[in-house]
C-alpha cells in the first residue's frame, strides 16, 4: 500500500508544505472520527479534472464503519464526488443530500474543506477535502454523551475548514493518548465545565474529587487536586492556554496515588474562541508499571555492575597467583585466564551502563583488540583495523562472541607475527609481555569504517596488521579476522589442534553461539578465521 506522501506526489500538484499539513491531519484525526461516529476519508483532487483520490482513511472506535474495504488509493469522479466538488470549489462544509448505500450499508455523506493557513495567519486556499461518512444502520436517538460528541466534532470540523486544526505537535509528543473514550470534558469560554463524560468523571474521582464536574472551573480544580504545587500550576495553566486559543502540551496530574494524563485543545470555530476540549486518561497503572520497570532495570544494571566487579576481583587474584608461580607454563596459563576473564568483564561493564540486555559491541571489540596488541608475545608493532559495524548485540551473544574474538585476535598477532627469538608464542609458551607495543589510537581505514588502531608506516600494505571485518546478512553475523602474517603451518588441522585457545573458540562458536567457524590461509598471505553467527535465537 502506497503512503499518503507517495500517492500525493504521484497524482497531484500539491506542494511539500501542503502534504505535510495533510500528514498532520491524518496523524490527529482519530479524535474527530471518534467524536463524529464516522469514517473519515482524505480526498485530494488529481490531475484529471473532476476526479478525487483517497490518500488516507480512519475508522471510528465508537461506531460501526461505513466501509468494510479500504478506500486508500481509490480514484472516483462524476456524480459520486459531487459533495467533494462543492466543498473543494466553494470552500464550505457540505452536509446536504440523501443517504447513499454501500452494499447493504446506508451512509450519510459530509465533506469538509481542508485549508492550510498562510505564513501571516490568513486562511489559505483549499488543498483537500475530508469526507465524513456515517454508518446509519444503527441510527437511534442520541444520548447526552453522543450529542456532546457530535457538537464538539462539528466545532473541530469547522476548524479544519478554517485551517486551525490540528494544532502544532510539541517535540516528543505522540497522538496515541488520551483518546475520546478515555474521558472527555468540554469547557465554555470562561473555563467552566459544561459536560464531562462518565469515564472523565471516574478519572477525577481517583484523584480525590467526588463531586460532579459540571460548573467547576477546571483550571482552579487542577491546581487544587495536584499533589505537587508546581505540577498543579502547570496543569492549570495548560487549561488557560487552551482557552486563549493555544495548544499546550499534554500534562500529568498526580494526586492520592493516582495519575491522570490531560490534553487540552482550543475550540475556535470560524476563529471565535468558544471554550476548550479536555481529554483525560487514568494512567495510574501505566505509571506503576513504568516505575516497576525502572526499578527492575536499575536492579539488572546493578547486578551486571557487581558481576563485573567480581570478575575483576577474580582476574586480580589470578594475576597475583601468576606472579607467585615459578613454572613458566603455569604462569602463562594463569595470565591467559586473566585475559579471558577480563574480556567477559567488558561485556558486563557495558551492560551495567545500558537500559536493556543489549550492548553496542563495536567499542568492546576495539578495547579487546587494543589489549591483544599490548599483551601479545611479538616484537613487531601490529596494527588493528575494523571494517563494518557489529551494531547492537544481545547479551547472550555478546558474552560468548567477545571471548571468541579475544582468542582469534591474540592468536592472529602471536602466531601470525611470532618473535624473532625464543620459543614460539601461543598456548604453552609465552615470553615476557614487555615486548608488546601499545598501538596508536584514533585512525581510520581508507574506504571503511572508523578503525581501531592503525600504525603509521611508510608502506601500509607491508605493515603487520590484523583486520576484523563484519557485516550482517539474512539475520546472520559474518565476521572475518584476517592477518597478513606467515599463515597456517603445513598440515594444520583446527579440529585436531590441541591448543586451548582454539578449543575454547570451537566450543563457544558451535555450542553457545550455534554458529560455524573456518580457519584457512589468506588469498595472498596470512590467515583468515571465518565466523558465521545466527542473530535469531531458536
């Protein structure tokens, strides 16, 4: 289904400002539809003279619809649009005519011209027509509530024709609540309540006001009811602003353990201020759940913070133990355990600062790569680069993936660029960490994403480097860790390798991550580790 903007741009000569105004109407017209007990259809004249195109439609939640089928995208002309022609050509609301039939459903047609006011506040020309079509199959004598709804709907319809509805939307505001059925209060020009729906009356009772609302000065009532004087002043001032013809932002009132959301709209048909419409909604349970979620989120973050602290304590104990061990193999095994524990702590540190169970993974990878260059057993300065972005990953993936990348990065540095003297680096032999060189931070990869730690050399193509490439494809994360070092030894078999690091990698990838990994020599030089991780958990 094409959008309102796409249909208007394809079939009409409307300006961008006109289309933006139609978008504002379509974003706020559920209110008018519910008050009218009618379907609303937004019609625009098409390039063919005498025809109209439906670019938007809304059905009422307070009455049966007049249309079972969607009308958006339909182009009509001839006698069927005579009421639209009158509203568009004469710039007035059309209410004449006999009921029409759509199948076995009788409906009453109305047509409301849509104007966009000029920059100096004058009523502009008609740019579209709102069709208001009411299902008459359940027609009966209207109640007091329905009469007040219809009266208010007529005032808002006139404001659409004047170009004063809908009001400008405030930054960050949505149009979802409150709605007509939540509670409606109508005020006269002096701010006195002339009608309050039963749901509105119930909402005010929860705030502690047991009397009937009719005749009350609502601005003063809001100031009295609010538990917070500043909040009460803001809520009262919002009512007064609406009476002056302004459209204030939504306000909340807290009192006696209850919370009510209010929205005040000015009523100015034909430019004459006659009062205001106030929509109210009891959101006590919504705010209670919000507070519970905030408490839960804070608890989860605190748990991650404590886990991170405990892991750092474990790493510190292992580091102390490594200093007391005289056997080189045992000392290196403990140092590698420190590194693995620290990589997991990085994930929990990030989660402790997040509002949900997901982390921005790029920063974690960059920090792990920085540590790999600093502690790796090599006398060469190895540059680290990242191409692409991991984005946001859930915690259950991030925790295992950071350990996998930690092992792959360290193996790429140590085995791809071994020291010139002494035993080979890796599982089982490890020279002093003092040989590592911290890399310079803050460069960029040509043609790629901001990288991790490039090295300034005369010929970057010959510089020792490890590149982490990542992209998402069909709900999978494809990661490659590639170096330009000496490559895999002849006859190397990853499945039979006895190195602890590779055993950890295989176990995490195939078990926790449910993915696959392949180690191979690069096309020109070095080694590539190809990792595929499904992002959707079974």
